[in-house]
C-alpha cells in the first residue's frame, strides 16, 4: 500500500488517509474520493490531501475482513456487514460460545495487519451479542495473508454457538436427622431458577435420607423418567470418591468422571454419568445465586456440550471467583455482557400522493411485484429487527400490495400535511428497545437488504457515526439510518420535508456509506422513470 501527499487533482479514486473538512462537510479517513468529492474539496480551497493507494497484491479492508469472517462463522453465528475494515460476528441464539482458541492464536500470528478478537471460550451468550471482531488495521491486507488464513481455517468453522436445549432435569436432595426443611426448599429454588433461566425445566424434586441405598433408588427413579441431567444435593459435603453420593452412582451402574474442580467457589463438585444421563453432585455454593463452579458445568451440559475430567481440569484459568479485598463483589452479574449488535428498526414511508405519477405509484408493477413490496422485502431480509410501513394516500392498495409480509402497518391520517407527518407517525411506533431506525422510501426499488445491512454496520455513535447516509459517487441519497437521539428532533419537523436539515446541522455525526451502485439516488416518480428502471432489470 502506497501513502503520499498529492495535489487534489491527483487524488481521484484514492483512499483518503486523513480526515478533511470542506464546505461544512467531513470527509472521513478511509473514504474513496470520487469526482464529486474532488469538486467539493476544490471549492473549499483544499489543494493537497494525504491518500493511500492499493498495490496489486493488496485486498481492500472491507473485502478482506468479510473474506476472513465467512469461513470463521459456524452454527449459531451471524456475520455483520464489513465497514471500516471491521466485520463483527454475533450470536443468533442463547447458548455457549465454542471457539478453537489455538486457531485464533494462529490466525493472529499470520500478519500484523489482521486481528481477530473474541470472547473467552465457553462464555454464556445472548442473541445479538458480539462474539468476535475481525479488524484490518491498515486500509488493506496482503492477499497472501488472506489466503494463508483461509487455508488455516479450512472447511471447519472455528467460532460457533451451542444453543441451550430444553432439558428435563431431576433434583435429588438428601437429608440427615437434623437437616432443616427450609434448606431443602432452598436447594429446589436455587436449582429451579438456574435451569429455567437457561430454558430447561425441573421435572423431579425428590428428598431422601443421606444413605447410598436410598439415594441409588432415587437415581433409578430419575433415570426411569428420562431425566438428564440429574442433580444431587448431598446433606453433607462430598469428601472423597467413597462418600455417599459417588457410592450411590456406582450402585446404579454409573461411573465417576471427576471429583473436585479448580474453581472457587465450587471445588467440591462431582461429575458422573449413568445410562446416558449426566449426574452432577452439587457443591454447597450452588444454593447461592452468585456465579460459581456449578454454573461452569451446568451451562455446558444444558447446551449439549460434552464435558470430561480434562475439561474440568482446564477451568482453573479464570476459575478464581471468590470475593477478595482488591476486587469486591466480582460475582454480582451472572456473566459479563459483551457489546451487542445494534437493535435497528426500519420504517418504509408509503403514504405519499404520487401526484407526478397520476396514480398510486407504490402499487405499480415492477418485475412481477408492486413497487412498495420490493422495498418492504428488502427491509425484512435485512438485519433490521422490526419493519414498519407508514401508509396514507391509497392505503388500501398499499396494504393489498404488501399482502401477508411480516410488517407492522402504521396509518398516517395527516398524510396531506406532508412527509414530516409520516416520519412522526412511524417513529412513534418504534419499539423502545431500538437503538436506531433506517428510513426507507417506498419508491426506491433498487435498495437491497445488503445495502441496509451496510448502513447498520456503519452505525457506531461512540465513534461519531450516529447518522449513516447511503451514497454513491460522493452524492448522498436514501435510505438514512438515524440514532435514537435524533427521534425527538425528527418528530418536531413540520410540513412536506424530511430530516435533511438535521443532517446539515449535525455534520460531525454523519457517515457517508458508499453503497456501490446508484440505488440510493434512484426513485420512481413518473411513468418514464418506472419504464427506465424496468428496462435496467431486463
């Protein structure tokens, strides 16, 4: 990759290496300078810029990140669109993160331009939670390095999520003469809360004397009803492999795989198996809602991840959970929360009166489907979590065109008062958990799910990208993604105007996202533009 300070005329098609402000517009580093950009910079009196140009053996940052992400991701993992050389992997389900840690180390050793960071192996994860990020540090990566990583990964993905299964769990508690009934109830409450939180259910809560014969009979009963796993709370802590709990497991023909674990609290856990069911002898700390060694094992078992004595032995690194004076209350949260994918809604504006068309253009046929249906389907196929369609003029026809698509219809009775009223109607219905919204126009059929995803990938308010605008060749168009922080201002707009004035007023928070086609600039306003667009598809 070549860096140089060049005259503005020589910068066409080059990558801007340092951000430049011109005509109240910020051109961010990494932006590929178009003809329109060069004209804007010249008008602003910018004569020189620092640029980067790729050499023949370079692969651009976004393409390189996307190529690495594709073979990395396994079952239960979604790949986010690449932007600024970064591609993120997200969980699609609640479960346990499975990572080939050795392979991650080998990937990071290939070339310093390429980095892969992940959560710790066997982390408990939630849907949309970020699992890993691939970052190309410069504006490109060497082609030979990308090839080396692809060969290293091969056909076996190294990052996956094993989703929690719905399992039938048995709890057996033993008691001595002086055991308090309240303690046995606490056993059941603690276990039930844990397993229900992970999507399983307690089908047996049996209490028997602390004798190996009585306990063996209870284990037989749990096996007979198909319980897996079987959890045993002993009235007395297990002291060795000849104690009551392990002896009872052996009496039913089971085996003891591991007694003791290098996790504190949780040292006195026992792991066994009998007739295909996992049996766990619980340490006393399992009564506490705070995270302990029992959680390490239970989570893997409920996610159908095989666990052995060797696996438990490896839990020592990161296994010190006890509160110490220099690290007070580290177990307050059940698990660490990593960044997550932004929750983004999509609003399709479909309330206009189509004055230039002569009829409701949104119901016009294009490639076998109504115009508005193309836009709605793109939004549905994207990573947007919710799709709302705002109707107004000719709402019956628009609703019929959408058919049974999974969208939320929002009628705007004030559509005659202009575009701002449709924006307001849609924003009022956005779910409270959404971080941002993508505003799409119902008459722009060239917009695809991938283009919307690219806007979502660019969204990062912490890095100054709170408004993401689809653009092509230096010209801004639609759709536009807006951070929730702008919702009140968008709702205060009046008349037949969109939110363009907010873009101008918040230029430092705007990110232009090059879409790679003229789709953001093409809308259908007249019969002629409809015919011209249809001709492009043939």
